[in-house]
């Protein structure tokens, strides 16, 4: 069963306090492939691997229904540096 953007956004916002969230449906609207950018203080002090594991665990039931899921996770400070 495909996941829509609103359901994915709600699941993310329910699971973790996010300051910035970008969701891109990369499957031309069929809900099978998503790329997300998440910015949160919850990532402070965690390695990229630990952040990804955290998000994967929080969204495991949603991810199981997708063909592909990619994520980029940043602290607010890292995200501000990236935007410069």
C-alpha cells in the first residue's frame, strides 16, 4: 500500500521534533519512493549512522511499504552551514 506525503509527514512530526522537513516523492506520485531532509536538535551528538537508524526505527512500518527511502539528517547548526 503506497504512502502519501501527508501520512509520511504526520508520522515524522509525531515521532520527532523537527525544525525543517522536506519530503520529495521520487516515484512520480505513486508513493513508492521518497527522499527526505530532516533537521532536528535530536540529532545533536549523534553520528550520521545513528541518526539514520533512529529515523528508520521511528518510521519502520511506513518504510516497509516503500520501494525506496533516502534521508539526509542535520542538526539546525549543520543545516544553516549547508545553506551558506
